[in-house]
């Protein structure tokens, strides 16, 4: 019962914040699973680097569940925080083989839901 409750809470959260997810009907017994199935939880400490400016990162989509994430840009005169993302906001790297223009760094300890590149193709 507890596992089903957690799965439903995950689905409600993702339906609320991931565009288009709430419009997908519940799957039948022979249908593929609901897209929320492909999101995994990740807990990280403050200063964890999700994406690194200047690198080619794997395609991944993150949805912040708890905590904050800074989008930072390295410049010649230092590092600038461009934006602080809050729970419910999405970030990630969607285009394969693209150099990241910003770093995404945990401003606090964080929990995020993420979907990997290998599972992106399974999402509607």
C-alpha cells in the first residue's frame, strides 16, 4: 500500500508541473506505463553539479521536488548566478551533443525527479 501511495504522490506532482503530463489518460492493463513511471528520484547535497557549463552533458530533464537550484554562468570576472529555480520548476539538457551554456548547481540540498536520455523517447 505504501509503495502505491508513493507512486500516486509522484504522479500527482509530475502531472502538476510537467507540461502535458496531466492530459495523458490512465493506462489500461495492456498499455505502456504512465510517463511518470520513467522519472527517478535523486537526492543531492548542496553544491551538487547537475549540468556543467562548457561540457557536453547527457540529455536529461529534471523537475525540482525539494530545494533550490542555481543556474550559473562563468565569466572572465567570476561566476554569476543568473536564476534560482524553485520546487516545481524544470531544467535540463534536451539537445544531444550541445555544449552547456550554463551550470546547474544545487543551492541547497535537493530532491529532484529526473528522466534519462534513454527514457526520453518513451515519453509522449
